[in-house]
C-alpha cells in the first residue's frame, strides 16, 4: 500500500513539474505578444463599483484617469451608501485630471450579487457607447485604454478582458496573496487557453459596446450570479462573438493584513472557479506538485530518488515566478516565498471542496449549485 501511494505521489509531482515548465514557457510567449493598432480613438466610460476606502484606492482610480489616449474618458464611480468611505477618495480626484470623474450614490438594489446591484445604479449615467467595467483594486498603465480599444476594434470581437498580476501594497500576507495570482492563477489560465479548456473573462477588465451589452440582457441578466464576469463572457461567445484577451497584463492590488482575511478571499475565489469549471478545477490538483513531492519522502523511506524529485520540483516551480516577473502590472515577485505559497494554495484547493458560505465585502453568502448567490 505504501509503495502504491509513493508511486501515485511521485507521478503527480512529476506531471506537476512538467506543467510548471510548460506554464513558464507560455508566460514567456505571452510577454512577446504584439499589440493591435488603434484604428480610431473612441470615447470611453469606465464603470467602477466601489465599497469602502481600500488601501491605495485613490492611486488605483487615478491610473484610469491618467491615460495617453486622444479621446474623452469618463470615470463613473458608484457606491450604495451615502456614508461610504470611498466617496472622499472620488471627490479628491474630481478636477484633478482631464478625465471626467462622476460619482453616483445609489439606493441599494436587491440583487444577490452586490457588485451588479451597484452597477445597475450607475450605468444609466454612462455617457459613451464603449464601456469598460473593472474592479476597484485594479491598476493600469498609461496605454491601457489605447490597447483595450484597439483589441475591441478587431473583427468579430465582442468583448475584451485582461490577465492580471499581483501587486502587494502592505506586508507579508499581501505578498502571499499576490503570489497566488502570479504563481498559480495566471499561468494556469494561460495553460487553459492553450489547451482550449479555458474560456476566461475577468473582472479586471470587461470592455464592450452598449449594443453587445443589450444583446446579452444587460447587467440585469447577471444580478444573482457569483461569477458574473465569466457569465458575461460566456453570453458574448454565445452571440458568435470573440472574447479577446488583451496582449498585456494589469495590476491587481492586495492589502490583506491577516491570515483569516487572506483565507476568506481565496476560498471565495477558489469556490467560484470550482463552480464555473468543476472538472477542470478538480484536475488542477496536478498543478500542486510540491505537496505530493513532500508526501513521497516519508512514503519512500526518505530515499535518494524522493529527495531528487523534491529538489527538481522546487526548481521547476521557481521557473514560473521568474517568467511572470517580466510581465507588467505587478510588483516584484517574492520568489523565496514560493514553497510556502504552494503549500497554502494546495490547502485552499482542498478546503474549497468542503461545504460552506463565502465572504464577500464583509457579507456572507450561500452559493447554489448553479452559481447563484443569496445573502445570509
């Protein structure tokens, strides 16, 4: 029995090592992707649903205002509470940038997904046909809008989304959170796209035209869906249109200050992915080779070959953050934390299969088997 377990752990670790090397190659290829040329500058409205004064919120919002782009931009921010601490941050941006900055304080819309409820309050004030929705914790470069619009102008493209890198704003736990994006999420998406198993759409960027939005039922159609970004992308594809992945990455900021905060965030994230693609998510066990290489050590009696596999595993896993660090948008990779990050990611992977509610913006929700959410 012990020898069989050792063989299984060794096999999974070996497959995982091959996966890590292949993922690092795909990351390097993505870094060399050419950008599309902008055909015509179009006016753009950014939709920003906000909740509270997140760490670095002002800097993140300002990055969308400070664009090298020869057309009009509107940054339309929404909150659902007149006392929301994000309001002074938005007010501080008004008049400071050429981009028009507007704020909507809406009444609470009764939707399962609070972000969509916020957007439904905001979207009637959008001025322009081209809309870019993005999460509040995203930071972008000055050529972001130019690149997104250029992709959306390509034939048969109905939506554009972006891969993202982690950017830690505070201490140890935020670096660990950023590492989950850089070392696990981003490379796994690239492998999924290459194999054709993943058809992603991310809250980092959802760019589309009003006409396309109307054809998929508007934001109302996703009012009770947890993975609203994925569902919107799927709806656009069902129209026969493409969801293009922009050839660059943006930054996803992290400011977790405790293990409990990190765990709550990552469990919600993991359970969302598991609901979207249950078979693919279960198969992603092979993307965690380090725990299996460690388990193989005592099962083999700490043999020389088990130690060799462990060293090879550590080396292969380090290839991923080294390549990811070359992509824009994120911070400097904490590659020395990679082994600890790998073990924590595996723990989150296992825990995500256990029943339980998800925590989202300080509230608790139950998640149905169809991906709908209900406040508890």
